[in-house]
């Protein structure tokens, strides 16, 4: 007879756990918030808005957020920019 206090399988799907994990990293929520509601921002714009973030950390965070399709990178003849996906 199974014991009623045995651990159960996680209720949350993997994609949701992955999303929570991504957004729980130190700079990720601030970057997404910085980009939301805009048509995009250049690297220097984001770096200026986020006081204390290094260029290396920002580069790594943007790459990871892009990899998980939370943001998208767009290049134009004017400026490279990134924006939150909709």
C-alpha cells in the first residue's frame, strides 16, 4: 500500500520551471523590464539604464535571454537593438 506522505511529481511543466529559472537571475528581470514597452534599445542605452551592470554581464545576459526567446535581437543600418518578445 503506498504511503500517503510520499513525494509527488512536480506539478509545474518544465517550460515554466525554465522560465522562472531564467527570470530569477540577478539582471534578467531588470533587462526585460528595461526593454518592455519599447521598440528596442541599443546596448549602450541598456547599459546606461542599468546602473552597476558590467558590459560582460550584460552581453552574457542578453545572449541567454535571446537563446530562450525572451528577447530578440534586431540589427538595422542605424543601430543594433534588442527588444522584449511579444
